[in-house]
């Protein structure tokens, strides 16, 4: 976690970009900060919540978090909102009208792009939102700049009465560097001033604000041309110059330290004349941007001769080896051999769920149910699509399992007329964007069974609290949603709502099988906490009695990573069928005693392990 306040001014702290942004938010006198967890942005709000003198909350989704921040900014206070790139898709409805109203107090919106798709379902370029919403964009290249640009963002926001987008990437969010920090400067808001023509966006009101938006953008354009955040760094090798921004700047400087570089920290509106100035100093210009050719398209439209995505990839980070290879090909030179050490060859280990994860029993059971199509969602449980379960058929976006399942039901062809449709969604995802989808299923009489996996945490991003577990961002008690009452309130008949323990496989299997065969919408709530949270309690671990193990492999199908196959064999049954055998052991030190593997064990070879008491050596006094 971060080093929290108070720290004296001019302290140098080792901080990730996320921690640096959080520190700057606190120092800028922000009063309200809101977010929904999402890697690589999650730690910003987690760290902000450790600072005093401000209000921080986990919101139910990104749209709500932005609206909370907007309300505070309307009230004249400084506010902050952060999200990962796909989160802005959710928040964009609010953003696209906010660009017309503007703000009174400063508002910085940090969007963390997952360049390289380390933990996301797509790779978006959030700089697009600046163009779409006519908002300024700041792009830090390291932790120190993330800190400084966040503070500058509030000055820019209040000066032009406009939200400012801080475009982060995974590398900036998570890589640590020394940051020189200051002290908190209190900011006193002027309070909310009634101004319906500005704050109430009716069609007529919006039409009057659009010309003002374009005037503001023109003023921001002029500001970007003279901003100290956009600087030309002279170089001795003028054969090739670079225009770049964000972490790509660091890659360019490492790969071509002698080349002239225009570093864009205030990257939108684009400082076109500054770009012309750089181009005049070089024989040729290469535009290095991650990931879409946004600047490239705009500058080429302005008549600048430059190279970009013709020679550079449109996916992933533009690391020095990528840049060096591209420029070598451009110059007709031999592509430099990489000096990177070859990765160690290790046994492949696919992503999997944790030992005793309550989702294990769900997917083991679903893998045994025949003739179903399963619509999945975003969360740890997306891993159900993998081995050994292969029990997830679709996954698009947060909450999409509901609508996709209904579409699979209503759009079924003749070949699927007897297929059962089931949707899987986690508790936080359901609260984020799934409730509306379930309401749609009920309203339109969908024949869908919903598995609502309540593990009382936002598990995929680190176990953050949410309205489903009864604690707020500070770990203090808060109202807890009753999922059974909630889905009944959305119209699901009480007799079609079931709460089950996902560790009780026979009950789970019976409930799923009965519900998918019954017409109409139904919901099965599984209710066991994530094993990585304090709500989970371990019990006595298990082991395998080797002399009893027949190699049936039933326990392997559960998918628990504490179960290891020690020997494989094949036998031919009397009927001539060849059967694979998997003899196993349980890593007792990792086992938490959930009992999932015990239930399908045919020979009853899995038993409780005797607790080993460490030897205490007593010294004589």
C-alpha cells in the first residue's frame, strides 16, 4: 500500500503511478473521489481512501462514480474519478453531456489504458475520448509526471471550467519511481450556484452550450501550443525526429537518445504548430503513439509528412526493441539482434481459480450438466471457460451475460430448440450492470436460469468491498444487499429463487438441473465468501490415501490447484474401452478443507489429514 499522509513537503517517496496520482489528488485539496475497481486503475482510489480530509467511495459502477464526482464539481469542490479504459464505456453517457455543462470546481478523470491486454478483454485507446468529448488530455510518462500532471489538471480544469482527462497506462500505473511530494493545499469551493441554463441539459439548453464548447476547445488548442508540458528536446542526430507521448516517450529516449523529440504531455488538443517546428528540424519524422494512430491521422490531415503505423504495430507497447527493429527496416539496415535473455522453459500453467474457490463447485457441476449454453461475464469466474471445466460459452462485458442469455433464448434456431440457457454472473458485476439485464429477462419472459455467484467481494481486482458484502471502502459496516429479496423485487417469482451452498455439490447439481428444465426465469444464488477474504474460514485439510486411489480422476475434474496428478496410466475395460487413469495427491499445506474433491471421489480415498504440530525446542535456563 502507499505511504500515506502526513509526509513533509519535498519528501522523496518510491511510488507507483497510481500512488503518485492519489498523493496529488490529496495535495490538490480534492473533497470527493469515487471509482469502481478495475485493473490497472484500482489502486488509485484504494490509496486515496487512506488519506484524511476527503470523502472516498467505491461506487456501484463507473457511470455512477463519474456522476458523484460531477456533482461535487458542480458544487464548486474539487473532485476526482478514476477507471480502467473499458470503464469509460460505461461512464460515457455522463461524460458526453458533461462536456457541454463543464464544471465549476476542478475535476480530473484518470483513465488507465491496459496497453498489451494484461488483464482486459480488449485494448482501447482512451485518447479517443478527448476528441469525442472535446476535452483536454494530459499524458504522464512516469510517476513524477503523474503526480505533477494531476495537480496541473486541477488548475487547467478550473481555468477553463472543463473536466481534464489524465491518460494513464498499465506501465505508468504500476511501475514505481521516486516522486518528490508536497503538502495538502486546502481548496474552498464556492458552493452550488443555481444556473438552469447550464446545469439542466434540455435540447434547447444543450444547443446553446455547443458553440461555447467549441470556443473552449479553440482556447485549449492555443494553450497546448504554449504549454510547458509540450517540449522539443534537441538532438544531435537529425536524420530522424520523433513525436511521442506518455510511456512511449521513455521508449524513444532509450532507443534513440541522440534524436530530436517532441514530448507531448498536453497531447489534446494537438499542438500542430509545435509539431511543425519539430518537423522543420529533422530530415524525417516518426510518430510513436500507443496504440491507435490518432495523432498521426490528425497531423497528416494538417499536411505534415511523417511515418507512424506504416512501420509500427497497432497493438501492445512500443518498447525499444520494437522501435529499433522498425527504424532499422526503414533505413534498410540489419535488424538488431535482441539482447534479451531467452525466457526459461517451464511447464505450462494456465490461469486457474484459487484453492477452494467457491466457483470451483459451480463449474464442476456445470461441466456435468448436458444440453446447455452458458453466457458468462467479467470476473474470476470467467476462468470457467478453461480447463478442466470448459463450462462458459460467451463473455463480452460487465453484465452482458444477462442480455446475451436472453438473446440466445429468443434467437435460438431449430437446432437449439431444446437447449437450456444459463447465465453466470458475480455479485459485484450483478450490482454493477446486471440488474437491468435480469429485469429485461423477467419483463420479456425469457427462459433463462441465472447463477448469481455471491462471494462477497470484487474478487478479480483484489477483494474490494461492495454493496453485497456489507462494508465500505474503509472496512466499516454498511448496508448489505439481500440478493434474494433484490431479484424477487426485479420480478423473479419467489419459488424460482434459490440460495445454495456451492460446496454442496449434490444440492447444487439438483437445483441447476431442475431449474434449467423449468420454463421461465429463475435465479440460483451461491453464497460462500472468496477464500482470500477475512470472511472465509479454513477447516481441516485433506490428503489422498495412495493405496485406495484407483486413478478415477473425478477429483481432478473439480479443478482445484491443490490437487496434483502424480502418475498417469491407461487400462482397457472388459468391454474394450480404453480409460485414462490419473493418480493424485493433495498439497495438504495448501488445502483449506472445503471438501469439494471428497464428494466425487469414487473409492473414498480422500480423508482428513492429521494436523502436524511443529516441534518446539525448549532451551534450558
